């Protein structure tokens, strides 16, 4: 009986056609290599083979070989879908197999400068270890964590992060100061000594900050609300941090509000005491002190309150020799925002004005449009009418309708139906505009002196041109920092479109890596394109044997709110295809590191880069036993 599932007989002519197609591809790869030989020769010796393999991969991917892939797969041969790390070796192996099937002789002598199957994987592993340090024993993918400002004064936090699985600390030089960074570095060094665990340090240069300017300050008032259920019952009191006025700092993790008071008065406050006050509306409120340390006291409140400077706080358990009453110290102005709806107009100004909401008359007509400044007035000579502009990670979008000497008139085309509030210091993206600004600012050049003394890696933000990379490398040489690893943050459309050239320029130094900054990339390239863009970056980096850092909003809900979404878990699992996954700061960051450690450890048994790993499954189609 005829076996209908058997593969059809393939003619010798068909084999010849496939051999011819592959030979044409092979010739195109060799020509591309010859054309770019000078660029490949300029890279660091450790990347010589990797640069040639990258050139081969780009030549291969300039062609549409989808039909060829199906034809090869039908013969049980490699479909060339996983050639990234060893392009020429894969093509030669398929050619040899086709010649054998066709009954032809072939002699293949692949030059030693082409990486073989195992060598491609080992080169990526070696370059990853050189950049990010040795992999932990139980997983291959490293974990990077961005430090919050609080980490400078919280050694237990840094210690817990290292013990739970942080393999690289990230400090963003766009925030804080060298003095604050130094305290973070000291905590990391102490944790490494006490725990005996390696942990690298990446410091990201801020780069040119294209952000919204300041907004008219709001009232100096602190507001807190307890959490309530659907019936209005309090499920969780608001947490209030009381701190000495002489030593105010940023809001601690888990605090809903912070009040500064006299250090002498605060030192006498004990857990269990009740503190009474009248808020700005004349409402009587009570704080219950629940604990604290030498840095301050924690209190909780089960009612909403509005507190202003000068509010009197009165202890009800104070002894006769203690001070009962104190006044709340100065408070920062409440953060304001500009409310924008679809169809509104916004003026983005060159002058550093204080941003204002639109003024509306009693009939609802707009008298003056909302306005706000930006931090880089140099862009005004680059922007053209009709170009897109996005604010705050893509939450608000618009079209530039008019370009005036000192302002851009923007029509808002993207906002929620109820409107969105644009705040100060929010990112601005101009995906259609060739800005042309250098990626390294005078501040970055100053910060590099600290970075060279303390960091293992330096991150380069908003890189668009090879000249930016060459400038950074030259400055590192001047400071004696050529040993530092370089991480290119790919966060603009121009950076993505020029990625191969940027990589070859960076590969003049060793070690280097690529960070996929998916937040800005989504805004620049469009959310609908993000999935394919991040895939292309992963493929190209594997071809160059460069480690990839998978960044932006990984397990963000878990880190910030203590509970992940289902989509976040799936996204974190996809990070297994990179060499490192980055988590951002949040009150629950230690739990997020533990969760990511577990996810990556499990996924490495199923996935290695693009390849599925077929470990035994514990599933069965047998009938259930009753």
C-alpha cells in the first residue's frame, strides 16, 4: 500500500536549482564582505570574526528568501532561519547536503575567519561575560536594576537586590548628583564584599534631555487618601512619613506623603502615640504613630487630609516636660499639569516660560492656548510643519501645524477622551525630525570623570551618529577609561535605522553591548512596529555576537504596585532571548527581582535565543483515571 505521507521525489534538476540559488547568495555575501572589508578590519581584534559575520548576515537579509526557506525545509534541511551567529557555516552546510542529495561532488573550505556553529555561540557567551560579568550558577540571563534615589541611603535595599539576583546595578546620571551616586557605589561595594557575589555597575550618561519645561507652581499643600473598598470603607490607611526639617529627603518607598517637623519634637515621639491636627479645610484629623527609626517616624491616617505649612500637630500623650505642639515645616508646591484634549492647541516655546493651561471665557471659547517651554531650544530650527510630536512616552501626541521663530503651534491629535495632563520634565519625541544634536553634552563629559573612576560600563543615550561614539571613545581614552564596557541605548528611529553602522563603530573597543530602550522606540517607531523592531535588533546583535539588554517596563506593575499583569509575565519570559533584562525602580523592586530570577531560570530550559529547547513535557493524552 502506498504511503501517502511520504515526501514527494525531488528531481536532480530541482536540487540543481536550489544549489544555484544558494550559490548566488553565497557570492553576494562574499562581495558584501569585500566591499566592507575596511570597516571589519577597524574593529577590536576580539570582534574581527563577529564583524565579518554581521556583514554576511546583513547581505543575507537584504534578500527575500522565504520561498527558498520553504523548499529547503521540505527536504529536511536547515531553512536558514537560525543562521544569525554563524551565517557562512550554515550556508556551506546546506550546500554540502544538497550536493550529496544531487549526487555531486563539492569541496568546501570555509576560511578560519568565519565562525563555526559552536564558535558563534561561544563568541557571544565570551563577549557577554566580558561586558556583564559571569553568569550566575542557576541561569544564563543577567538581571540589571535601576537605582532609585533612596538607594543612596538604604544599604539593606542594595544588599537584598544583590542577594536576590541583581547582577548589574544601573545608575542613571540624568538624576541625582555625584555625591549621591558615590553612596550608591559604596553600598554596592559593601554588598559584594559581604555576600561574596559579583555585580557590575553601569552608569548611563544623560545625553541631550529634550523635555518639557517648568509649569506654574501649585499651592504648597500635601494631600493623602486612605484606600477604600466599593462601600467607602477604609481597607488601608494612608502612610505618612514624619522627618526632621533639617534632614528632608525624597519620599520614602511606600509613603503616601511626608511632613517635615522639628527634630527635637520628633525625637520624643513614640510608637502608639496619637497626633491631632486640623487640616486646611478645618477638618479634625488624627495621625497614629506606628514605628520609625533615627531617620524619622511612620504614622498612618484613616481619613483624607489636606496639610499646609504651619499646620499645628499636637501630641495627646506628651508628658509635662515634653513639647506637645509643633508646626509643619515648608512643603514643596503641588505638581501641576496642563490639561489637553484632542483638537486643542499647545504652544511649545523657545523662551523658558512657566507653562500655563489655556484660558477659557465664560462661553467656553479659548482665549489663549496652553503653553509650555522645552529644554532644548536648538530644535526650533530643525522642526517643520506637518511633523509628528509626542509627549510623556507617547501618552499625548500631536502635529506641528505652524513653526514660528520662538514657538511651535501644535494640534493635539492623540489623548484620552477625558483628556490627559502634561506635566513638567516630561520627555518629548520628534520621530520625523532630524535633530542633529550631539549625543554627548558638556554635563556628560563632566560626569565621565566619576564614571571612569567607579563604573564597569558606561551607557550612551540617544546615540544617532558614529561621530558620537568616536567622541565617547576618545574621551574615555583621555581619562584612562578604555577598559570600560560601552552600552549603546537604541531609543530613536535614527539609532535603529543606523544600528549596524553604529555597532561597527562601537566594536572598535571591547567589550560593548546594546540596550533596547523599548519605551522611546515604541514612540519613535510606532507601537504597532515595536514587536518587529525589537526582533530585528535581537537578530542583528546575535549576528555580531553582542549581548543585548532587554529594557523598559519589565514587570513594572509588580515593581511599583506589588502585583504583575499576565502580559508582563509573558513579556519577562521573552527576555530569555536577550543576555540581560533590566528592571526599573519601584517600592516592590526586591520582589520583582526574585520573580524575574524565577521566570528566567524556568524559561532557559525551553528557549535559547530563537531556538526552542525540547525538554520532556509532563503532559499526556492518556485517559483520565476515575
